[in-house]
């Protein structure tokens, strides 16, 4: 009888343990079945996009601008690893280099837009960009201009550069002016034309930066000499005669 009672007692002792384990498993399964599904932060949780900066002015061609976008949920918490798409309204003025980085190509106005990739449920954000070169330096081969004939034209070898070494172009191009157009004139390309003898200044201006070139027109040559006679004697044998030659 002892040999038959021990297995029965063992089974009776094991069965409650099995039942308790089974109950724990069922309870855990029930808790998962009744709870809300849990997901990590994602695009569906996004409530708004913050874009910084909102306005930018680039003063050199080739200048890069870094924009930063923060995607927030309804509570203002930052969401990470959200795919964003960046676009430029005019790629001839501003071109995207990826991840919110843009490079200025020429003078003009453009805008940058950022939004969720493949998800239009959230309004996109836009920043305004103005590309307008500013003069940083004027480089010239000489500070003096010399013209030797009326109507002669020479081109001033001078260049206005932005901070990155690009020539100023378009609406940012520098202006030329003559201090005395009766002596010499200058056009928008820096071509100086002699009008009459004299001295004056030709000035290249760009914003607050300027450079003046001393300009001299010497179209009249004055020479002197004497005329003598074979029969002339004494101090009167040579008479001074001034001559003027215009070139």
C-alpha cells in the first residue's frame, strides 16, 4: 500500500503548482489582451513642427545655411527619428544639400519648406531666405588711370568681392561714377572714356565700400622751339615758337 500511495501524493502535490503556474500565465495573457497597444514615438504622434531660423539673409554666394526642425507631440515632447523632407522653392537661388542644409547659388529670394516624409497630416513649415551679396573687398591692379587722347577708352581693372571671394553680380553689382564727366565718363562696366584734358576721380561704390581712382587725361602736348634765319645775327637769330599738338 505504501508503494501506491506515494505517487498519488506526489501527483496531488504537483497539481496545485501546475494550476498556480497556469493561472499566472492566463492572468498575464489577460492583461495583454485588455491593455492599449503600446508603440514608440512616431510620425502619428506628431502634433507640430518647429523650424529655426524662420528668416535668413545670405551675403555671399556659396554660403551655407543650416536649418533645424523639431517635431513635437501634443504635450510638447520632442519626437526623435522622424523622417523629414526638405525642399527649396527655387533651386537656381538656393539648393538643398540634405538634412536641412542649403547653399546660396545666386542673388534673389527663395523659401525652404520642411514636412513629414510621406505623411501630410501635419502642416509644413516654411522659412524665408534672401540672398544678397555684400561687398567685403575691392581688388585692383592700379589706383591711377592715364589717358592720352580724346575719345580713348580704358577699362578699370577692379573687382568687388563678397566674403567668399565671388564677384558681386546682378542686383548686388557695384556702381561706377565720374566726379567730372567733362574730363572723363565711366559706364556700368568700368569703361572710362577721355573727354578733355584734366584730372579727376573715378569711383567704384558698393554699399558702404568704395574705392577711388585718380584719373588724368593728357591729350594736349605742348612743345617749344625756335625759328632762325640764315641771315640772322646776334641774340635775335633765334625766336621761340610754342607749338600745341592735340592727340
